[in-house]
C-alpha cells in the first residue's frame, strides 16, 4: 500500500485552486448555463454519467469535455449509425457521491470511492431500465476516474492509507453494461500499468495502488470491445506513481491538453463513425433546458431535499441561489487555508 506523499496530497488539494480551475470545477454551484442546460434526467440518444474528482463541485473538470462531446453529437448526426438522426439528443447526469479526499480523514477517500462505485452502477441501471434505447457514456477524473473503473470492472482494495470495500464488475453483455458505448478515464488513482486501453506517457506506471487480476478482467471485457480508453500523463503523481519528473500540473491539465482528442475518440466510438472530426471552436449551444428537467434549485424546493455535497442536491444537480458568489469566495478562502495547513503539516 502506498502512503500519500506531500506531492500527492497537494495534488488532491490543488484540484480546485483558483489558478488551475474554471468556476465549475470549484466546490461551489456551477454557473455555466450551457453545462447546466445539458444536465438532464430525460431519455436521450446519448446520456453521459460523470464522476468528478476529489473535493470538486459538480460536474467538475469533466464539464468542458462533455460539452464538446454533446455539441459534436447533436451537431453531426449520422443516419447510418443513428436511426433517429434527425433528433439526436445528448446530456449528462452526475454520479452522486461525496468525492472526499484523504484530507478529510484517513478512511474518507475509500468510503467516498465505494459510495461512488455503487451509486454509479445504480444510477446507470435505473436510467437504462427507464430508457433502454439510450446509449450510455461514462467519464471519470482522478478519484472519479477510479470510481468509473470500479463501475465497469469492479472495485475494492487499498488506496492511500485505507482499504476500499469491494463492489462487483458490470456485465458488458446485459443492461446497463450492454448500453455503454464509450468510457473515458483521466488520471485515475487506482490503476495498473501496461494496460492496452491506456494512452500517454504514464501508461507504464501503476497508480497509487494497482488493481487486482479480477478487476482487470472486468475492465478488459469492455476494453476488448473497444469501449474503454484511459489517459495517464507521465509525471502525474496520482496515476503514474514513480514516474518523473513529478509535476502536479500533469494531473490537472488533461482537459486543457486532450479535450479535442478525447472528444473525438468518444464520439467516433459512440457512433461507430471514424470520419467524425471534433472542433474545439464549436459554438453550438443548447437554447433551452431539456423538457421535463427541473433545475437543481427547483427539484430541491419540490422535494424538500437540500443542496448538500458540493452545492448539489441528492441527484447531483447544481443548486443555484443568490449566495453562490459568497459561497465561491468562502470556498476559495477555505482552500487557501487548507493548502497552508497541509504544507505546514507536511514540513
């Protein structure tokens, strides 16, 4: 079992510092109207499940990627692969889990990841039962990358100084596994070196702890169908432990470096069309919130469920209110204090 180094812990803390994250990556409600409009519980042609990184708000670092994916899918229908090409729809929901880091306590990361794996499998199962024709996409970053791998291949085992509870693998031959058309993972905490589905320079290194053989078999059941790809940078202290030079930025820059590449792989894989070209200059945006989808605030009001867990209700929907700006300032102040405290503790 690997214990967190100063660099590793700081990487987890820096996941939501103002200098490296857009507003929707911080632990406050997302104010981006485009991302909020894409969030939906409706039955859609393509529906993504997003597992955010530690201590981030919803949807976290994955927001720019799912926006690009949905813009491309809805702007480039393919009649030969989509029978309802005239009305292609795309959106996402958040996998609802705490996303606690080790900074919250010795056991908290493992408890959080186990909740995420179980929640992800349950949410996908319930959605696929309600929307059996929908094509599912799975995205995960950092702790959320581990959660997404757990959802597919099964999870459980050591990470940092705790042990995560086991969960079973998903069957790619039966729903909801058979509804998955693409899965993309970035900077996962628990991962194993030299896997055929991994790309970039960190592929030859283990993460914080490797996965066992049974879990790898579960992942390869999806990878053998060409549905799984994992990005891991060399120097990333989370997914490529032991690689050098260690650089926290290599854990934070996946979406700055690879949004277009990842979106193109996701769209081509999901549609089966290898001619799709993704452009990062796309300006096509939704003009209205999908029919039948309440905003987080409206749902919280209607159900009496408050906005907990990173400024979101129990469905992972952003809760927007007049205190959002103050919350952002308070959250950033907490982050700065936390970073200073962590540095002092590590000296």
